[in-house]
């Protein structure tokens, strides 16, 4: 049971949090080779793609709602039907919110991109020291 729970957590970190396998291995204390096997066996790439594809942004949903509302108001105006002030107020609020929501979503997306871009490349100093000590036999005095 623990293995299934770990595999589920690992998939969530990979597909939804966009973490690398090495980051997941460190976080969950699971061997990276195990993660590679789980990734291949459970088709994580497809699940990640589906997750991303199914994510609907709030600003898109608000725009669709506002569009439908304005279209209904326009149709009612065309046939001479009285337009309730609440509908007009609601439409105005939706379109005012769009800019705020879109800005927030753009900030979140920029932060995610920045996190991905700023990941260190190469070996850490800790890893280099460990290689020097265990492989090369180099020990520095403290």
C-alpha cells in the first residue's frame, strides 16, 4: 500500500508540480531508478499532458461567461425586452475582473517559468566534495 501511495504522490509532483525525477527522489526518499520505472509503466508523460490540457484558466471561463451574458443582453435589446440592471451590473463586474484574474494567472505562470529556468545546472559543491573524497581520495583539512 505504501508503494502505491508513493507512486501516486510522485506522479502528482511530476505532472502537477512539474518537478524533475531527481527532485522527487530527494523529496520522497525514493530511488530515481524506481521513479523511472513508475514513469514508464504508468505513462506519466500522457497523464502530465492530460493534466495540462484539462487545466482551464479562470480568465478564459470568465470571458466565456461574460460573452454569453452580453450576447443574451444584446439579443434581448434587439427584441425590445427590458434588461435587468443586475444583468448589466454582473456583466460589467465580470469584465472588470478579467484584467485582475489574467494578471494574477500571468504572475503565477511567470513564477513557474522562473523556477524552472533558475534550476542549477551541473554538480553541487557537496556532490563534488563527495566525489573527490570517495573516488579520488582527496581529503581537505578543516
